[in-house]
C-alpha cells in the first residue's frame, strides 16, 4: 500500500496508489448531526443495504465469477462494534482502523480497491480509489464508475436522514 496522499483536518486518507496513477477516484462527504466513528458510520450504512443493491451484487457475482473473480455476496447487515486490522467486514479486508479512519481493501488479479472512511468532527467522508490491472478490470469498471457515485451519494444521504 502507498503512503496516504490527502489530508482532511487530522484524518489521513489512504489511496490504493498515488492519485496520478489511479484509474478511478471518488470522494463524497456529508455533515452529520453528531460525530461518529468510521466503524459506527460503516455499520449504520451497511446494516440495511439500499433497495436493489442486493440484486446488483448478485448480477456482479454472476458475471464476474465467469472471469475467475471471487463472489462477494454483498453486505451482510451484520452489526460490528469491534474490528481490528486484518479482520473482514463482509468482502473487505480491514487495513486501518481507528477513531478517525477505517480503510477497507478488496484486491484480485483484475483490480485493487481501497475504500477509506474518515470521520472528523461531524464530517464523514468516503473515498474510493481503484487501480485496474487488465482488460476485464477496465470492463468491470464501466458500469461501476457511475453506479458507485450514485450508491455512495444515496448511502450518505440516507445515513444523514436516519440520524435526524
């Protein structure tokens, strides 16, 4: 993993590669009514997945499995109050965990993904970075690019609404 490239207040945002070498980068933030740790936010976001997200994961798994990509199944909805580096949160590996940063990775021969959830005061930010390794990775990212932006936006909006 590379050195963190961006700083928001005191939380270090980790990327899968230097920013100039990324094949996909997306960052979205929301101001919440109260502060929460990145793990608390992640748990709230994934405990009740968005409608149709389960179908999207099933479709992803059905297509990707034909190219040797491990099935991920989607978000389990399992509430986790404690994780440590090296643990799994659904299909992601926990790379970094503290009160301001939760970094999750998923890597295979087609692409590497790093999702960094940061929480500074009342601002929650989700930063996703991808490094593609081959043609299938490029094809995979064609629908993921626009879908990812919409999904993260909807998840953050829903979290803010649910927190009141």
